[in-house]
C-alpha cells in the first residue's frame, strides 16, 4: 500500500545520501523513481540533487506555485508507470504541495518519500515540515551528532565569526559554512551568545 513518508533530521545527517540510495534501490530493481527538488536550492545546479559525499542525480526542479500532483500526472503520461516519488529539501514545500503529494499517494497509489529539515535556525518549524509531520503516514528521524557528542536536533546559522545569527529570512541557502547542527542544549547556549561554533571541518583527503 502506498504511503507518504517524512524522513527528517538536523543538517549534515545524510538526508540526500539516503534519498539517492533509495532511488538507486528502485532503479536497480527495474522500477522508475522520480526525484523532485525545490528550484531555490541550486547549490549543485538547478535540477540536480547532490550529497556531500559525491553522489548526485538529475531531478525535476519546482517552484512553490507548482502543482506537484499535476507534475506527477504529466510525468506518468510522458514516461509511463511510476513506482516512487522522492522529494529532496522537503521543508521548502508549501502546505498546498504537501496536500498534493498526499493525493499522489491516495489517488494515484504512488509512494512518496520526503526528506528534509524539521526546524529552521530559530528552532521553528518550516511550513513543509509542519504539514508533513501532521499528514505523513510514517515519520522517521535520520540521526546525527553535535560537536558535544550528544544527538543533534537543531540547526544554527552562523556568521563569519562563528556566532549564532539571531534574525533574518527563514530561507537562506547554505551548507557547512553557514549552518551547524547541534543539540538542544548547545542551541540554547549559542543563541544566548555564549561562545562561537566553528564550521564543520572540510572532508579529509582520501
């Protein structure tokens, strides 16, 4: 039975890697998987999903005004039966788009797997994540760790000096140089202005 899944985590937990592995698993079995990604996340190029460990795949980029159920209908009409839809950076979905994805599951009987952050740099829910938490059939956390050794559950946006940014737009695209995942205790500490956080170190050479 098709379901709507939401896999959430803090930054740097490997969400995109997990998504790309899921797509590979479907394709290896001769099944067709459609990857969707918001067009505002263009770090690897528009219409490309890429993980920090080097995995990448073409995807269909969409804006907040795109009807995702219609998009899936058009893809099926053009390319045939679809076995799975995978959505990267699902926190950027609108409320309407989460509902549309639920219709892909309920009316079209196609599983939809969404991967994204739960909260922003202020500790508040993203719109897409809020409604995925409310409406998904299955919710699962992809775990990662804070520099303190505790489980990381929050995201901190940092400035050039490693200080927590207290205000600004909710959406500001960036990677390890702008965001660090931390535990709730560390989040409270840095948001009080107690100390700075160094960005993640660059990957070690192979």
